């Protein structure tokens, strides 16, 4: 199977008060197109940093990050943004919707940035997919956490991403709402073949994926298939 993501000898360090802090230490793994993967580990172990590097949101200190065969290693922020626009969807624990824009406008932003046509109709379509067409004119503060996360999913789906990165997507949601959001994410994987890489504390969510990668103290400590069929 084709690899959509390939990580080799990946490290990330920060300089702080004259000292070098190693946050990720020589990480290696590849992700097959269409697969579902969880990254788990204690708080502060480097999961969010790792996801950001994989998605091209941030730049590594050393090592290789290849997304869809494109090496993000030495790319400028602008070039990485282009690759993200083309292939990547990203959702965050705290949704990261723009507060001054309605649900519809939030979903329209990436469509507009890509210079697409009929963006209003397409954004409405996307909101409909996540069951929020009737909330399109609501602002983020007028929506529940679950609704905000569904808007952010509609936004993430807008470029039909090859790979969806999700950082604690259910971290701020109650159990019932989490179920809805998780179902939408896995439906996208089943229907469109979108690869999923999710950082989570929720072991039930992790167990729904095909593979669990465990990070501790910036190192990959285990990488195991679950009983979920490929
Ligand atoms: P996790 O997602 O597993 O909780 P993070 O990736 O958020 O872990 O953070 C890993 C470590 O990197 C933490 O110790 C954090 O303080 C440190 N860190 C993250 N970002 C920065 C930064 N910009 N500067 C310095 N240290 C950072």
C-alpha cells in the first residue's frame, strides 16, 4: 500500500534559557493511505508537536517529513501552506473557528483562499453533511462545543483532504457529542478513503483505529496494530 506520510529520524528541539529542550527524539513511522491511526501518550510527551510537524504546521529541527511524497523538510511556510491547502485537513481540541465569522463564513474561508467558485453553495453543502445547515448563520459563541467541532470538520473537509489530522478532537466534548463527531470522522475515512491520524487521550477512540502509536518523553515507545480490520 502507498504511504501518504513518511517520517524518518524526526527530531524537534527548542532553545530555552540557553538550554536545548528535546521535545521529539528520532521518531520513525509511515502511514498507509486510507488507514486510521491514533497517537497516544502522557501530557507533554510531544504528541501535538508531532502532529503539527506531520501536517506541515511547524518545521522539524532534523529528519524527514514526507506528505504525499513531498518533503516538507526545507520548505518555506508559504510552500508548506500550499501543500496543506491541497492535501491536509486539521481539527483542534478548541475548534479554532474565527469568532467574528458565522458558521457558513468559517467554512467559506478556505474555499475562498483556494479561489474556488460557488463557494456559498459548497459551504452550505458541507455544513449540511455535518447536520448543521440550519445553523449556518450562527456565530461560534451561539453554538455548542459539539456544533463548533462539526463546523470545524466541515471546514476541514472543504478541500477533500487526503489526510485528516485531529488533535484531541473530542477533548472538550461530552460523551454523546463525542460519538457524533467520531462517527463523522470515521465516515469520511470509509466514504472518501481519507487517512486519519488522531491524537487522543480517549482510549475508546484510539481502539477504533487500526493502529496505535505511543509516544513518551518525545520518543516512540510502541507502534501496534489493533484488532480493527484494514
Ligand atoms: P502533548 O501534546 O503530548 O501534551 P506537546 O507536543 O504539546 O505535548 O508538548 C511537548 C513538550 O514541548 C512540552 O514539554 C512543551 O512544554 C514543549 N513545547 C511545546 N511547544 C514549545 C515551544 N514553542 N517552546 C518551548 N517548548 C515547547
